[in-house]
C-alpha cells in the first residue's frame, strides 16, 4: 500500500493579532509536501506560546484549555488520516482538513461509480441483460483485483492510472482468461472511466496508451464435405435432428444463435425480387441485416412452420444447444468442435466467400459494422488457397516442359 508523509503543526498567525492582544491559533496539515491550513477559532497571548513545542506554556486555565483543544484536534486529525489511508489509499492535506471541518464531499471512487452506473443500466429499458451482466462481472473482477493485488476495497478515481489498468489486465490473464476476454473487460472498465471524465472527475484518460486491440483469431469453419456430412446424416433422436437443422439454418443464413432464437415468422418477408428475405437487427450490436433465403434454410423453415407459435424455429438454450452440437459432431465424424458461432463462420467462408459472393455483400448480410471484421474471413480463405496451391505445387514439381 502506498504510504505518504504526514505532519500536523499548530502555530500562531501573528499578523492577525487582535486589539485584545490575542493571536489566532492556526493548524497546518502537510501530506507529501502539500499543505492545507485553517483557523482553530481561538486565540492566545503570544508570550505564553512555545514555538518549538507548538503548545501553550504555563499553568493557567487559558493554557490548559488551548492545549486541550490542540491535543483533541491532533488526535482527530491523525485518526482521519489513518482512516483515509487504510480505507481508500487516497490522502491529501485538503481532504484531511475537509473531513475534520465536516465539509468533506462524497469521495469519488471507482467502485462507487460502477455501482451507480450498473444500477442505472439495470433500470434502463434499452439495456440488454447480457450487457448489464458484463458490467456487473467487470465490477466484480475489479473488486477482486483491488483486494488481491492492491489490498484495497476501493480506489479513488484520481488514483486510477495506466499502471493500475495494465496490472488489472495482467490479473485477468493470470486468472486464466484469454486475451480477447481480458480486453473485453477492459473495454467495459474504459466506459466507466469515460463517464468519470465526462463528469470532470478526471482530467486525463488513464487508458491513453493502453492497447485494446483484439488479437486476430483463426476462426474455424466447416468445409463443404463436413457440411455435407451434417446435411446427409439421419438422426434417431428428434432433439439432435432439430439442433442440426438450426445449425444448418445458421450456416446458410449467417445468423448467430441469439438472432435465430428470437427470429419471428414475421421477420421473413417477400422482397423486391419476389423471394423470401430475413430482415432484422443483430441482438449483439443492433446492426440491421437483410438476408435472401437460400433453398436449404427455406426448406428448414417449412419443416417447422407448424411446430412453433410466432417464432420461426424451435431453438433451445445456448448451453443445451452447444452440448447437443458436441454429440452431433461425434455422430457425423466431424473432428472440429461444433459451436453456435462455427455455423456463422461457415456461412461467411464455405457458403458465400468461397463461392464468389463479394466481401461487401457478405459483410452486409452478417450485420458487421465494419468491413474490416469481414476481411478476417477473406484472409482465412486466402490462406487456404495458398496452402492448397503449395500442396499442388509439390505434386507437380517433377513435371517438365520440353524446350
């Protein structure tokens, strides 16, 4: 824990001597070389003052009263300093003075702002449950970090530094989180810091110089042979067949599990070309998407049209969905781990880009906010082309051309 230099001195303000000969008693608090002064609302005859001891001399009632005031004030000031140091690790001479005089404003701390922000977010009708939960989890991780690494239950906003943020990231990585997850929590913390800056609680952004770039990941996808294996497999269990159908629907539309789960029959409408399109907004980003229906997803919708009420497909919860996908992968002989997002990646690569659909069109259908996000899939395809051509080159290296 950070310690600070701390001194308390009582002295006479001799240039303010009153007509009755008394001189006002003042107190000076010094923390880390910075001072704050205030009057004690009492005076003393300067001939009874010991400058070296900082006390009144003599056995008079006046001296005893002055020294009693000094001792009581000093004891209270030291107690305030220790409390601020232990509780918040943020002490200034001005703060100690204000607490002593009873004019201390409510301390602006990180977790206090987190609680205020999260309460407002919970009550907002525009906030999704997942977003609120992520802020609550971020708050919990920040608290655990402060207690574990800094031995503090909270931290003043002014004490939040770039070093603290980097230490928090390292703490998350030590917990076993992947870097992309750690960065996601840092982004939520950055939002709280921006709120503090907007309120003028901070004059600088401690996130300046902190990189929040998510490392590119090699997004898996199913090859055409693997997709065919899913399409052609006959399931004995109806539950597995339904999950397979939902996965395939996502693989041919690019929808995420959260999007297909809330997909309504009314979201599927004839468009200008006379064909059925899916029109909606991504739950994760709120970005609009328009997707023309291919034959396979249209067949799946037809298959389940009488098995649901207003929803387009019977979609189970995400944990159960992923659990059943694991069983499906084993049955179909697919070595890759089937997940909800693997279907979305398959749509971007195997179904669209590999078959010549433009990057801009794919980006629009996926509901990406930036073309850069979609370009990751194009890069994957180019890598595959490069690897395939290297294999071909090795097979053809013995061929010669007559001269």
